C-alpha cells in the first residue's frame, strides 16, 4: 500500500482526505512538500555519499577515532562494533530504552538514533570517558556505593543521563531526577537506589530506611 | 555440623557489589560485548506467519550480498512454523547492515495456513484450529480434590465467586538472548548470555554432536535473565552452525523485536474461584478452575520447559475442602519459559484477591482475615511488622469509602517460595598465592543478583580478610560446576561451598605452614610460607548452612483517579525473610527489583496478540510498558534476619505478592474489584461503570 490511491478499493483515499482539509491547509502542505523536495535535490546534487563505506572521523572521550563506515552505521554501532568502546549498550536500537546514552557536546542522546557520519565534528563522551586516572566520577562512585546497579546492563545509560543532569543542574529535586531518567529503562528494578545515588552524587546525604530485625 | 560464625564482620552487613566498578565504568564485558578476532554478526530470519509450512528456503541470494560469509537454515527439509517469529534461517556477515540486507534477500517458499489461533479463549473452543495437528489445544491437568467440597459450601456463612485473570508477561531482560560462538577444530567456545553455563554446554554439545569436553561456555557478565536463559536456545545453535560455516566467531544477539517473540514469557491465567468461610472467618471450602496459555509450549512438545500454565492453588492457605481443575491451552505464540517464581504471582493474585473479596463479604478486616487463616508463623510476624510500618489500623477504611475524585486504598498479600533451595551439587576451588592474594572459582553465574559479592563476603568473613581482597571468578565451564542461577538457588548453594573451601584452606595452611590460625593478621605470613606454588583448595556444598523456603508479605498504598482510571502506587512496605542474610545491600536491591517487576505485572505489562493476523502487536518497549523511575513508589524494606535457619535465596519471593497487594489496594480504594491484570485505566473505568468493559485477551 505505498500509494493509497492506487489501491482503489478503499473508501478513504488520499484525495478524500485532502478534500476534508481546508484549501489553505492543502496549499500549505503542498508548498512545504515542494520546498522539501527542492532542498533535498539541492543537497543531493552537492554530495552523495555511500552506500559503500566512507571515512568517518569521530572525537570520542577526547581522542580521535578514524573509521571506515557505511553511512547507515549508527554512532552506537560505530562505538560498539568498530572500536572497543562497548560501554554504551544496545537494548532496543530504537530510542526506547536509553542503554546506549552518550553525551553529544555535553547533552545526553540515544547513540542508536544518530548516524556516525552526523556525529563528526562533535564531542562525544561515553561511559569509558568519565573516570579519570582510574578514579570513578562522583556519579559512578555513588552508583557503586548505593548499589544503583544489578545486572548492570542499563547502568552506563543511566550514568550518562545523570552526569548530564548534574552538570546542568547540580542540585536537582526528585522530580527533576525522574524527568532526566525518563528515557532510561531498567528491568532489574534498581530505581530506588538510582534515585539515592543521584542525590548522593549531588551532595545530599542519603540514608537507607531499610530496617533489619533480628531473630 | 557446620555452623555460621557469630558475631560477624561482613555477613549480614553492607558490602558494596564487588563488580560495581567494572559495571559503572563500562569495563565489564557482557556476552554482547565480546569482540573475538575476526568476529561476524549473526542475524535470524523469522516467520511472518503464525502458522505455515515452509517448503523451500533459498539462501543463495543472501550469500551474494557483500560481506556475508555464511547462511544456514533453521531446519532441513520441509517444516512447519507455529508462531509469528519462529526461526527460519540465519546469516553471518561482516556488518550488521549487510546482514539486514541478507535477511531480506533470502527466498522463502511457504504455504501460510489460515488455521491458527492466538487467543486462549478461542483456542479452547470446540472446533478451534489445532496448534499441533492431531493434538487437542487443551491439556487438562490432574484434578486435585480434598474433603467434601459440595457439602462444605453448604456449611459456609459467606461464599464469593470471582473471576481473576492475569496477562502473558515478557521477561524482557535488558541484554537480549544470544552469544558469541567460536567454532574451531578443537571445539567451540561460547560467550553466552545465560543463567546456566552447564545447561548451555549440555544443550550445545547434544545438538551439535560434540563431546561435552569440546564445549566451553563463558559468562563473565550477563544482562539479566529472570528465568528465560537456561537452555542453549535456537539462537545459540544457529550461531554455532554459522561459525562452523564461516570459519569465524559469530556474535548473534537477538533484537528487541526477536526477544519479545521467541524466548519465553509467563503464561496467562484465567481463574474462576469460588471460596467460602464460616461465620468466625475460618476458610472452609474452595473450588477453582484455571486455564492459561504457555504459547506453543502447551498441548504438544513443551521444549524449553519450566513454564507450564498450572499454578499452585489454593495458594498459602490450608482449606479443608477444595477442588482444583486446571488446563494449559496451546496457541500460536512463542512458548512460555520459567519466569521469576513460576506460577506464584498469578496464584497469589487469584487467591489473595479472593481472600479480600471474601473478607469484605464477611465484614472482616482483610488483614485480620489473613492472620486468622494463615498458619505460617513467619508470615504472621511479618504481617504484624508490615501493618505497623504502613499504619494499617489508622489507614484501613471500608472499600470505596475514601472521598473525592482521587480515591486512596490499602491492601496486602503474602508470599512463599518453596522451589529451588540449595543445590548439593555445588563445587568450587580457590587458589591461595604465596603473596596472600586469593582467587575463588565457581562454575555458577552472577545474573545481576550479586553472586560474586556473596562469595567475596563469605570468604572474607571466614578468612578474616576484607571482601576487596578476594578475587572472584564465576561463569566458566572450566571451573568446578554449580547449579544454574534460578529459583533463588544460587546464594544458598554457593555460601556453604565457599565456607567449605575456606575451612579446608585453613586446615591445609595449618598443615603446610605450622601456623595454627592463618586467619586475619596471620594470613600473609602463612601464605608466604607456601614457597612458590599456590595452594589450590577444592570444596563442596555442605549440609546445615542453608535451607528453604522463604516467605514474605507486602503492603501497598494506592491512589486511583476515578475520572482517568489511573492507578498511582504511593508506597510499598515489603517485609521479607531469607534466613541468614549475607549482604543486606544487594539483598535490598533484590527486593526492590522484585517489587518493581511485580508492579509492572500489576499495572502495565501485557503481551498483546492480534487475533486476525496472529501477529504480536507490542514487541518493543514503546508499547510493552515497563515501570520507569517516575512510576516507582517509595519502597520500605524490612528484613527479618534469622541466622539460625541458614542461607536462603530471595529473588523469587520478593516479586510474588506485589501485584496482589496492589490489586487489593485498588479494590479497597474503589469499592469494586478490578479482577484483571494489568489494571489499566480502561479496566478501572469499566469497573466503575463509566466505560464499557474491556475484553480480556
């Protein structure tokens, strides 16, 4: 069903749909479509790259990575499969789980949704780039101390989201932490400890309410 | 008889996870991170039909795609696929993108059948399409009966009849199933995301006709399993065959889409329960009919096992007169597998819902009703502790009596986990080096539960060292074997084994060095006397230090918006016991995790199948909803430490009662029961009569 009009049998075609919209809206849509097409034509005339591998240069954790990649290779694949940086994880490959979160010029992004070629010229930080001289970053240290990790597969993504949050907002509220982590999933159910770890990394003293009763 | 030391420095105290730093820095290498020399991607082509005869598969076009090094069929000759997502073929190549192209290029000649059924209510009807030709879809369980049920109902003061249903739940571990397999002339090495390295080795060797000595399975880090990762699995067999063809290591990890379709789930349940009590509140009669689907895993070959649709009924409570009839219904969908406390969460939801409904009918407080009927002394204590923590007496109101648009309610439920228990067949060894460093090697797995930390804590306690001085290695079939990690077994299996290794180490150190007590401050002096070679000590699981079962109770407090139908869990109080607690920090994590998974089961999670096309509609995280940080309530954990019982696991019991407690709290808030999981806004509004009822799948 690539062309709804060609299908014919349906009672609802693109034509009737357009009729339903006001003429102004149709004109606007049409004008926009023409503009986009023209823009694409212009861009394509300038440079067509691929489909074969092309040279790609990435700046990751302060170092330069020179790779040969098909243009359709994502930043996540470039890191995990064309270099040894396997810290960012693939949990869904479609922007739903956040295990692949990296910093892109300091902002958290899903690296599975960014083509490697688009990432050229930007500063990329992965989980491997946070510890300095073997010393864990405050966020990493807090995650370990508060046991904000179980199987650990989602952990790099959470740590990157939290790192970005604390950089922008060093003293977040619980709601702000929840918002910042809304794009990260964890199946082991580590969430309460993640919340504690973020507070601790932000310098707020956190004590567990857990009570142990003997006997 | 061996006994645990008292008092303790590390056991029952807080030790941070020994593999926390590698996990927090990205240094940990999971099965999906393995980059063996010259490795290739592997990918699987799956059936787009819920039922079809596959008559021919042409792999040649795939092999012509640049970079593709091997392609194999899932099975030779003609074969039948029985669910949307069943394996058809697999390819291996140098790039992921090339593999995607190759999957599209494979030519499959298939005869799709229109006769299929994905809905268990349809599948059990007369004349329904047979999932396994010649075999009825419904496999009845053995009826169980005790006492005189019909007479007993006549003797009851109050009788309720309810229909309680639970949906198919997906494991959805964050790391998908799969492995990197390298097949050379010497045999194969599989870096596998598995809960059972030995069961994986057994499966691979059997299927590939290799000697077991030729198969090595390594699981250094793995990203969760929850019961779905015991066997070798089709995906690992295919990876191995691709590796043999391509003469290169193949990494084949499932996509999230594959993961939802083909590697296990928790069966659904449809529980018709009739239950009666005498005037004093004593349970007297119980009758239940239950059916559920384990996908294609019921009715025919159960392959994979461990995930049947039958559930323990009547759960927790001894009813003198009961009759239970169950059935497993086959449908054209992926097979069930063991899932965290198999059978228990659905049983808990049915029985504990019925308990509250009957308490209401009797005019009793549901907590009092439980204390009257639950003979278990541990749970009796736990209910009292939890009630105190939550403020039950102050907060409990008659169902539906909370005022306003947003109504609040509280509920509780009990748990038990009798399965698993320690494995006597657990072994391990330690190398004690002359410089005092020490490495433990056990052929078990750390699936995120903290097994490595447990080993380090027990060893540190026994040897008078610090946990960080202990090196722990698990997850390699070259190590002395232990059980698969599931059923809350691992902690109770490894703790006594490490105890035994340490005792033997101290004895041998004494014999070799003359130092009578090599523990603590004498450790380094004793080790130094070993000379050049390390002392290697073997040990086994020993009696008297671990046991089963574990119990536990949970309380839930919820707010329900009667205009939108949205349920918000405000608070969970989780009171749990697991004998002698090893590390209270990772233990707390396990309980949090069980509660949150149970909350997903209660409110969000459900596999949705399309009856007409036979396709699963939500094989992704956008539409199969897991709880997120913003959904998670305050969880107050109370641990009942009972050292005299020995070590018991906690993974399963922590997830058992959550959904039932939340369901009871919702019923308490609304004054009407939403008897179907997940408790979605639509079901809440339907229960309030504000929208038409939702069909339960």
